[in-house]
């Protein structure tokens, strides 16, 4: 396997137990990039300390998700688990566990004896995910619209505003989390935990970037977040027609 470019030395803090914590470099720094088949370009940006309240596996998983959403792990490229572990300064076990979780989420696929390939998304893949999300969420939200009082919809304004604030900063990875948090709260009013879990998994899959698609601009994120607030207004007013149009347009826009 062709090796990537040399990377600067990274302070390492190894762990022997799954519950211990370690400091990890910022996703996208030289230390966070793994080996891949066609060479590995260093990503700009200074290293920062990762949160220490999570387990090592959780820190690695969070770092990898941010790198995927930020386009630092390239669709179609293969990244070696042991090399990623070396760059993170942890043992191979939490990296393998994090990668297996990403396999379940559809973000990567295992390549025997080589590592993990970042999944390539086509426009059709994203359109199909948007269609499934609409089939699940639109009927549920419209049913709730006739039963939930306006005050309950207004309780969702703070998470919608939080997502809008993140969108204005142009942070794609942080907005992806805030976006999913809002939709979980929205569907949570139905009281069906299995529905929320399934819809959240589909939502996460839909957020992985397409290889040839343009990265979401700050304006795109702001527009997407504004639809959350508009939807809550329509639901509070029991304007079902507008609510349905906003929901379906929201999913279609996310697939573009």
C-alpha cells in the first residue's frame, strides 16, 4: 500500500482500558489523517484539545465524523485503521470500534487487509434517503399537528434557534448535529422512541457528503435552518398545507 505524506510528530497518550480517556488531535490536522491508497494531503488548521469527558472510542468516533462531514476524509479513498490509530496516539482497538460504528452508519465500508473505504454517495442515493425520510416523518408531523397545542411547538423554538446560530457560523459538522437534534425533538413529540432512532439513523446517512457534490455553503446552512423556524410557525398555526410543503421541500433541499 502506498504510504501518505510524512506527518509531524504528535504527542501520544495511550490507553489500556476502554473507559480511559486520551487527548486527540483536531480532525483534519496532520495527526488525524490516516493512510490511504492515493496519497494523503495534509489539512490546514492548528491542533486543538479534544474533550476529555468521552471515552477514547467516543473521541475517535467524534473526530472521524467531523472529518467526514468536513470533507477531510475523501469518498472512495481507503484509510488504514492502524495508521489512523498511530496518528491519533491511541491503540488500534478504539479506532476499529469507531470504524465499525461508521460501517453500521453507512459512512465507510470495510476493505479486507487494507482498512476502510469512505462510502461514495450518488445523487440518487441522497434522493432515495430524502424520499424515505419524507415517508416516515411527514405523516407523523402532520398527525401531530392536529393534536399538539401551539405551546408545545413553541417549546421547540430554542433548538431551532440554536441550529440557526450554528448555521451562521458556517460549521458544517456542528450544524449536522444541531439539525439532527431539532428533528429528534420534533419527532419525539410522537412518543415513539423506535421511530426517532430509525429517522435519526436515516438523517445521519443523508448528511454524509457526496463525492462530486458541492460542499454546503454558509448560505445553504442558514436557509436550511430557517425552514425549521418556518415549520414551527406553520404547525403552531395549524396550517397543515404550508407545513407539508415546508417538510417535503426541506428533505428535497437536503438531498441536493
